[in-house]
C-alpha cells in the first residue's frame, strides 16, 4: 500500500490503462492515508472527499470510453489554501478568510481540472503566505514528516508535507521569496519556483504581485515536469503571463556556477556546506565545467526582499476592510469597523508586515526604503543575468539549515534569514528548483538549489538527476 502511494504519475497512468487499479481506488487509498497520518502531519485544512471521488469516477469513465485527457487524468493532488477553489473553503490560513468560499477557481486549478487531475483538498500555509515555518497559520500546525518536533518549512508547509507523507501525488504552492523551495528542502521533496510569468496567478490570493509565483511540489523530476507543462502559458486574466517555449537543453557539457558566498564561515550549517562541497566534487567528476561566482551581498538582498514584499502586501491586503468580504465586525464608525475587523482578522506576523510595509511607503521612507529596495532588486537581476550569460546553471544551498525545531522562539529577523539562499531567484524573476540530495546527521533532509535563465525549467529538472539523493518523501511514516 505504502509503495502504491509513492508511485510516479507515469506508473499510476500505466496502472489505470492496464486495469491494475482505477483512479477511484487510488483516490480512496490517498483519502485513507490522509485519515491515517494527517492527525500527526497536519498538512490538510480541508479534505474534499466527495468532490475527489466524483472527479476520480469521471476520470475512470473517460478512460473506459477511450477519451482519457492525458497523463494527469485521474491523478490525486493537493493545493495550497491561498488558491481559490469554487465552492470549497479558501482560508489563506487566516481568521480573516476562515469561512470564505470563492465563487470561482484559480486558473491553475482550472487547468489541472481540464487535465483531469483529482483535487483531494486544501493544505496549510503561513497566514497569507508570510512565514517560513507554517507556524503562523491561524488554523493549525503542520509537522515535518521526518520529525514531529520539526517544522515543515513555509509558507507552503502543507504542500511539502503532504507530498512527503504520501498524502497526494503532487501539490501546488506559491513562492514569493522561497515558500516552495524552503519547505520542499525541509521535507525532502522537489520544489519548483518557475520563471515569473510562466504560470497564471489569477485566483491566487496575492502576497506581493511583482514576486509571487505558482509552482509545483513533486517527489520526482519527471512528475514535476508533467504538472508544469499542464500549467504554463499565457492567460488573458493575468497580464504578466507569457507564452514562451521552454529553452532547449544545451547539447554539450553543462557549465555550473557555484555561489561561494554561502561557503563563508557562519553563512550556512556545516552539514549544508559539506553537502554543497560534495555536490561540487560530484559534478566535477562527471566532467562538468564548474566556476565560482558571488552574488550581491546576501543581507542586502534579504532586506530589499523584505521591504518590497511588505510594501506590496500592505496595498494587496488593503482589500480586507471588513466591508466587502472576509471577517467583519460591526462598529459605530467606519474607522472602528476597519480597525476591529482587521485587528481581529489578521495575526501578528501579518500585522507586523502590514505596518512595516505602510511605513516603507510613507513620506521620505519611500525614497530611503522602497526606492532603494527596487534598486537592489535591479542590481540582483543584472548580476544573475550576467552570471547566466556564461553559465547554464547556478548552484547553491536551498536553505541555510535543515528543518529547525518547532516553537524555537526565533525572532522575526532569525526567521527571515531562512530565505537567505532563495530570495535571489524571486528578485530576478528566474526559475529555481530545490532538489533533495540526502540527509544530515540527524536524519533530516538536505537540499541544493539550481537556478537557471528564464524559461529553463526543463533544464533544471533534467539537471536535478546529477545531484539527486534517494530521498523522495518518507515512505514509513
Ligand atoms: N519566507 C518568506 C517570507 O516569509 C517567503 C514567503 C513566500 O515565499 N510566500 O516572506
């Protein structure tokens, strides 16, 4: 049974065609797994058993009629709870939207529905995707399948944990500063943040629109590629989307740039550094050309990311005013209604960022904080593009440490440091893949990250085979 839950998309599709099992049987197996393990993992906020079984039966029916929709037809998956799903509660893990049922599906969910994929339910996140541990969810904790005392990472902690614990074949998440790659790294699965504009964000509740990306969690590269190809492409409803064919994979030995900033003393844990160095030797042995590069100062990139996301979030989240939708508290003046609804609806981390974001846009701060952050962003983008004009891939750690302890009482600044290695790709709008490569001394997953030129996702997935370890989710949870 466990083995069944950890099969690849291709294996499931072959089993459907060969009559070994149906999508309905597979869906029931995942629903049972959710029932058995999710009390411990806490990945799901909402399970839609009825909707999933209905979709699975439709997939089986199509197959019987010889009208299968392709590789994803009948494949069960989960989606982060900041994607709108028609008539299915979409909370953003916030009191603000606790009972919100959207009247429409996010474009990514529509595309998967059109490909026949079976939506099992909605998974946990840090409130409004702000965080690195899923501890800022107002609706419950997600634990790391590799250690219940560890966080699953964040903000897409539920998406990562669900794939790792065999509670779905793949999942969707969002990545604004690392929210797919960091939890993927902590849970030992693959996490892809695609090129900015590759996948529609229509119906995805925004954190910071100039950085937000929809992406994929999978156990295997081939699964990630299959899901990605169902999602990419122009959508009239999101003007940032583009129809760009993926760049061809170079027909020569790859040139890989290793980011040496992260090898400096104190930047990342000893285990992470050892893992990066081991990967470099491995790549050298396989005949790849390896060069060393540095990136613009990590603390500057982190600060710029923090200013930009907070400023954008302050305006994006202005819509939760207690009037139109979301939590609403009656009061005698409009000001009080705003204050009470927002005061009660938002958690501490969200409030901290909204206050900071508003501050960064107020008066002279706009010049000293926001405009400066935009200049840093441009410098990061230029530096990365410069590196990628002579290299195919940029190799770095995905995270500074493996999964940290839950309830560790980290300060906000310590927490923000989790994004040290990931924010660059967001600032530059480039695709980046977290790849599980092994475990540390405590048996916790370690991951490396490959970043490439715009629309080089197939190369990232292909190249992951050069680094990949044997850890694709925990099969004996
Ligand atoms: N950890 C980052 C943050 O808290 C990432 C958020 C994200 O990518 N959604 O801002």
